[in-house]
C-alpha cells in the first residue's frame, strides 16, 4: 500500500481564487472516481463545508498554531491522497513569527506547494512576486503555478514568458469567468448549506478548471505526508459524556475531527435544530456552536419550544453566536432588538460592526479541565456583559487580554471558538 500523499494550494494573499480552484479541482477528481480528501489550513469553519460538498468526503481543519505536529500528521495521514487549501497568504500566520501559516503547515507535513497567482492586475511583475515567495524560505518547495484571472491569450503569453526563467512548472491558466465567484457575507462565504445551486456551480467550475489546468500533473506533484513521530493526545477533552449540539444555518461551526474523536472514546452526541423550534435530546450538556444567529434572530426569538428547553437543560455552553443567543438580546444590523434565552446577562449588537480577530490562549474557570487554544472572529459589539467571567485570556504573543465570556451557574459561554488543549 502506498503512503498517503498530498499537496497544498496557496497564494500570495487572500482573494486570489484558492477556494474556488480547490473546490473545482475536488469536484473534477470526484467525477473521475478518485478518492481524494481535503483539508483547510487554519481555523476556518465555512470553507470546509464547501470542500465536503465538492469532494463527497469529510474535510478537516489543520491548524498549525493550535495543533501540535503529531496531531497534524495524524489527521493528514487519514487520507490516501490529500489536497490542502491554504489560508490567507502563504506566509501569513499569528504574530510574532507567523506560526500557523500555510508555510508553517507545509514544513510540518513536508508537502509541496502550488502557488495560485491572481494575474488580473499585473504582467511581468508576476515574476518578481513569485521569486520572492520562492526564495524567502528554503524549507518551502513551490512545485507549480496556476495563473488565475488571466485576461487574454496575449496576457497569458506575457505572464508565461516572465515566469519561464524561474523554472517552476506552470500547471495552467484560468481566464476570468464571472461564474467562478461565490456569494459572501461578513464572516466569509455564504454557507454551503444555504446555496440551492451549489452543485451546479461546482460542476461548472470543475468543467472550467478541467479545461484550463493539468490535473494529472498536479497529482504527480503530490509527495508523501510526514508521519506522526509519537502517539498523540486527544485534541480536546470532552466537557461531558453526553452532548446535544445545535446544528442548522444559525449554529453550524463545529470541528468534525473533534466530534469524531469524542465519539471514538464513547461520548454520546446528538443534534437538534433551534431554527426548526426543536428541543435537544436529554443530555448532560447542550452545546450552542457559532454560526449566524443574527441573521435568524427573529425566528429564534419566536422559537418557544427551543427557548423553554434551554432553561430546563442540565447545562448549556455557547461559542460566539451560541454565546450571543444565550444572552438577553441581540440587536440586528437594522437596529432591531430580538429577545434571546436570558441565560446570561449579556446584550450584543450588529448595528455597528467591529472586527474582533485573533488566536487566543485561554485559562478556564468552568467545564473545561485544561488550558485551551482558541480563535476569535466576529463583528458583534458587546453592549453589556455582567457576571463572573469564563476565561482568562492572552493573545498569540502572550499579551494579557480582558477576561472573556460569562458563567451563570451551569450556563456559560464566550466569543472564543475552542480548537484544542494547550499541550
């Protein structure tokens, strides 16, 4: 049996087309009957769902900031052939040293990189840009280039001639196509489960990419994935032995690898939909994950069965959107207030959006048994948060941050998305 192999698709910056090209490639390979798995670098919840739709296989997050090298290698080796989509630009990671970047992940997994270049606003300068990425880190191997958003045959010739002296294979050129764009909102792409025409989009994108790039050569460029050097610990100790998880368009941000591992060690996991006004299955803990409750606030405010069941639950824990839902009210982007669960003395608003973003080191004071690694990414403003705090917090550089979250008896939550234990 061959060792699992893989490759990473990255770019100089966000917006170069990594996600669309990755999705198109995954769908094209699925249509050929190949068992390809994919992963997403970093803490992104949204792109992984698109990957799963495109490939028909579960997609994991590989977070080189929050996971140790053996955990990353163990997850990556669950594939036979693995395509990893990078996050942001190739070297963009957490301060101060870029830990968690796609380049950092590539060195851990020992995988080559295909660089996707947005050629829409450049010509010969593309070579200088590529040379910088090729030479900056000798541990990084750029094995191929995909030119994206090419304007014409002449534009393609200019780009190709400029890049030729660098000796990096050009795997294909994708011309500008209006139909290769997906709708987005404040946290990223509109969620996969909300797009009725997603399958048609994926098939069309696969057609375009199949006719534009050398897919067989991409597969030939794959290299063996680094093996884990020792047995790994759990990514995250479960907070309870039976957990009921909200799961719909308002609450969808969970990590599949964590839930899979919890099931493996005997945790009983069930799901329910607040948007369908469902009550959770009887359990020790109800988990309200992040998502987009602000877009469904009126429906949640009128979900009487869901709301009454939360007050009767043994314990409730919420992250980000789930945390906001546990509060007294959410003010939507139009300034209208919606009554929420009243489990925490908390008021949040989307009327004046403000970005909160970054990795977090957390020291818990509640259901979690160890220090944690987490990520914060939201645009909500906190108007009121009164009560005992849930976490002591530091940023990725170790700087002390204000305490995060609230505890009210068996009810607790914060804006942090927990990725794993701080081991």
